[in-house]
C-alpha cells in the first residue's frame, strides 16, 4: 500500500499543478491536493476513515452533477456519440471538459475508497 499511495500522491500533485490553465482551478487544485494529502498520510500508515468518507461523498455528489448536467457525461454519450476526449489537451467543447472532470473524480473516488477499505482492515479492535 505504501507504493500505491506514493504513486497516487505524486500523480495527484501533478494533476493539481496542471490545473493552472483550467477554467476553474480554484475547484480542482483543492480537490486533487486533498486526495494527495490523504495518500501521503496513508503512505506513512496514518489513516483517517472519516476524511476518506468525506472525500468520497463530496466527489460522488460532484460526479453525479457532472454526469447529469446539460453539457455533462450523458450529453457526451447521447448527443455527441462518445466523441474522443483525447483529440487535444484543450477541451474546447463543454461536454469534453465535464466528461474528463467526471472520470477524474471517479479515479479519486476509487483511490480513496481503497484507502478507506484498507484502513478498516488494518484498524485495531478497541480494548474491551
């Protein structure tokens, strides 16, 4: 788990740094840095299940919004027939930007959910 968390910590910091040219970096930099911080702490065997659940809930709510938004993932699937999201790094079409953001949130949710599940597994039972 240590290598897993170090890799994702570094990736999330890089993703946060790449947000400088995003239309809404004030949203995405904290999102990525929050997960990077949790991964860093997990790599040091410091687990915070409530912080994981908080992140999962917030990210899932935002992902649901991006999925159902009028220019979100459903629009990309239904109206734009799964148009490639990787043609160019500059997302000039709103459905491309929102779909990329959605899948970024899915990655974040999976990583912190893995840490949450692992933290439950390694938690020591309370003394009776």
